[in-house]
């Protein structure tokens, strides 16, 4: 069985700030109210429970960076996506809380 990758919040922010993630797709699997509170400009909101309905709209030729609030929902979404055949799936460890903390924003 395929495994997805993990990326630390520090490494994710470094790649995000350098523009290196532009060739990938950042998918935020939180709920709309969470996304409205704080999100990354380049991210696409796809709440976790809606992923099965949009599978055919996700690019198979891009790295999918999956993020949630703390890394739990994104881990589940990553597992599901790799089970569906997506090969380049990356979980953002610690989620938006950790990414925001690295950027100096208190998410929680």
C-alpha cells in the first residue's frame, strides 16, 4: 500500500514563502468557518467530508498538500487520497495551528 508523505510546519512555510508550492495544490480540509478565521491565500477549501465528491476534480499530476487545524483530519484525508490512487500526497504535520505559529499568529 502506498504511503503519503509528511512535511513539518517549518519546511512547509519555507516552501510556501519561497513560492515552491505553486506547482502543487494546497487543500484545506477544515470547515468553512475555520477557513474564514485564518487560511493561506493559495489554499483551496475542500471540507474533509466533501473530498469523495470532488475526487475527479483533483489533479493527479500535482503534489497535494493537505492541511487542517491540527493535522488529524488532514492525516485521514491523505490516507483516503492515497487509497484512491493519488501518488503525491503530503500531510502538513501539526496543521494550520502549527503553520500559523511558525508565522507568528496564535491560531488557537
